[in-house]
C-alpha cells in the first residue's frame, strides 16, 4: 500500500489516508450467517484524484479508467474478495438479475447469487444500497435503490427473484433525512402507492418535502413481511470525509457495496 500512500500525499487533507489502522470500508452490523461476507467501501484508500479522490471504483463518472482499475484491484485485495465483483449498468430501474459477469454489463439495479464466490455489487453516492441474505446463508443480493427504484419496486422484484422467503437486510450509507429534499410530486407518487409511506416525509416551509430514504425502504420491506432490517443512520451528504455524495458535489466518485457467500 506504500505506492497508494505516495500518490495521495498531494491531495487535500480531507481525502488523505486516515490514521494507521483505519479501515477503508464499513462492515455491516447484522447477524448474518458466518458464510456471508459484506462491505461498503469508503472514499479513502485509493489513487483517484481531485473530485474523485480517492477510492472510486466507478467507470461511468468521468474518472481516469486506469486509476479506477487500480482502485478496483485495491478493493479486491483489502476485502479479500473471492473474485471480481459483478458490476452492473445501473439505470434507476426495478430490474433484478442473477449476478453473472457479462460484456456489456447487464442493465439492472440489483443482482442476486446462490453460488459461492460470486460477488454482488452496486455503486452509490446518495442512493440507498441494500444488502440481502437468506437467514440460512444460501443466497445473497445487492440492491441500488434511489427513490425511483424504490417507487418502481426494485426491492420487491429482487426478493421475488430469490429462492428463499426468510431474509436479513442491511441498509448502507445513503443521503440522510435532513438533506433529501424532494418535490410534492415525489411524495404524492409514494402515497398513491401506499399511505404507509406518509411517515417518511416531513414538510418544509418552502413547499418542498424532506424524504427519509431509510424509512421508505423499511416501509417497503415491512409491507413484504421483512422485519429483520439493520443499518441506516448514515448521511452521505454531511459525512464528506467518508462518503461520496452526488447531491453535494455533482462531479464525484461512488462507494461500492458488496456481498458474497462462501
């Protein structure tokens, strides 16, 4: 990692490597079976520069492709991944696919796997990443859920595509409820789907609404009988030392949220 440290030496203070012993990823706090492994990468510990500093694994945001490839190799080494992640071409849809490496990438916003060693992955920078695992450890999934995907049913489509019915879910880093301002049309669209979403919105004085994307997901999951839900409580917008945020910076990198089973 000495080469990476040298490349980061000229970056702004908030993007430099953290103190010795600092981990450049989050490990979900959830009672997943021992054979299930998962993580969300932070923005630290890589080689990308400027707006993309520093551990950006996203190829589609304008970053230097060679640096992104090096960041992907670093992530694989840091997390001890059993193989390359199965990346998706995310399109803010409700499409869930089996995690199979293809070229071009599969257009979808969720992937699931039953085979060991297959790494499901999604990229986010304010949208909500969800990780799912069967309680017996036989199946895993990663979901990219912005408000459009949540409204369209990406969670339900993913769970329906999976073979199990008893799941654990972890909610990864997303925009916090005090930063996610939306118009009345977004709120109305959710309420037309179900009045249960009412608790996820708080009115502002400017006629806009603050949306709690974590509560939107929890409500959706509860309506599907999923109550073993963990995580949440992050804010990608305000925690700028750890997280990329598209709403905050516009030009920026992405965090990777990954899950795999032995």
